[in-house]
C-alpha cells in the first residue's frame, strides 16, 4: 500500500476551507462537473494532493461527503470534481450555481504511486463513474508525458449519453502519444462511432504489452472488477502492479470514525488505492 501522497493541509483536519465554484456543467443527466477554487489564493495555490486522492466537500446545512479529485496535481490552483446526484449532500451541491460556496477539507487517502509508475507502460481501465479518479492520473501522465512509456486507455459505459467526460475522451483519440479505446454496452440511437460491447471487449485491440513493465489502473462499478481483473491476469501483469481505487462509506477521512474499516484496514487512510495483491488478502474489498 502506498502512503506517499498523504498530505493534510489543515492544522485541524475537521475545519473546511471555503471554496468558490468557478465552473459547473452536466456531464450526464445525473452527473455534474464542478471546478472550484479555495477562496484564500495562497491556500489555493499551496493545496497539494496526489492523483487518486479524495477530498471532503461540505454544504452548509446539508453535511459533507467524500469525492475523488478529478483534476491533476500538475495544474495547481483549481480543483475539479465529478459528482453524481445520489443523496442529501449531492442534491445540495447540485443546487449551487457558479460563484456559490462549498467547504473543502483534505486531501485524504494514499493516491496512485506515480513515482513507481515512471518509465513504465500505463494501462488505464475505466468504467462508469470510475472516470472521476482515473482522469486525475491520466491528465498527470499526459502533463508529464516524457516520464512514462505507453499510455493506454480503455473506457466503457452503458450508453453514449452515460459516458463520463465523453467529448474529452473522444478528443484524446486524436493524440499520437496515447492509445484510447472507447466502448458502450448498447447504442440505442445508432450514432456511436466507436466500439459496442462491455469494456473487456476492448482488450483484444491493445497490441502486445510488456507485463513486467506495465502498471494497470482500474476503477468502475463493482461488477466490472471481476472480469477486468481476469483479463489483466491473462496478460501476466504482476498483481502488485494492478491498482484499483475502491470506495467505502467514509465519514471523517482521517481514520477516526471507523465507518470505512475492514479488519485492520481503514479505506480513508490505507486506500482508496489498493493493489490486486492487497485485495486477494482482504475480505470484502471488492
């Protein structure tokens, strides 16, 4: 497990920093993109986090909840989140307009071990809302393109209208330094120009990889992991180089409340990024 990105910016970790919504728009019918900036400019520019970490977002009178940071630490000053409307807190966030205020505290969790991933091939497998945390590490790799070998993206969604950051990923296909394959389970309108099928149907499109020098990053709905992990094992990628970001009911973010505990593991501290090797030795991680 990697702890290199654990950075707590506040002296009291339970006090949020006020942040202003700079930009917001719908990604899908029930998922919105939020770009926010901490009001104190000095704190905004000094807010350090690692790709794959999360932050707690609060709305006065509604509460707070954890959300993956979708922006990249290589672009300081602004934080980006991809949020699905699902409960009291997210509904309150959805009601906020540009220039509205939220509270931010964090960052929390371990994030991806990007230092260990340098000079390696990167295979990113995305399903559904898994685009939120994996977008952070993907943008980090692209901003530091000379530090990584092949960068391969497999992105799946149920339907074209439900693909998170669809236009962004379609534009990435135009890059010559990136291999990007997109798929949807079904295309009701017949306008989809990419692949049709579950995300695992994209694996045969990837040319032969060097498993010993490949790190695979996975995030998506629970049902996806079983099948994606089977494909990655077929490719002979070492189990400690298969990394997945997992969610639990995290309340405090600092290992105090115990809501996310599994045996001796606290997801908010030891995760949310775990290797396949970790998962094999822990019950109920996926």
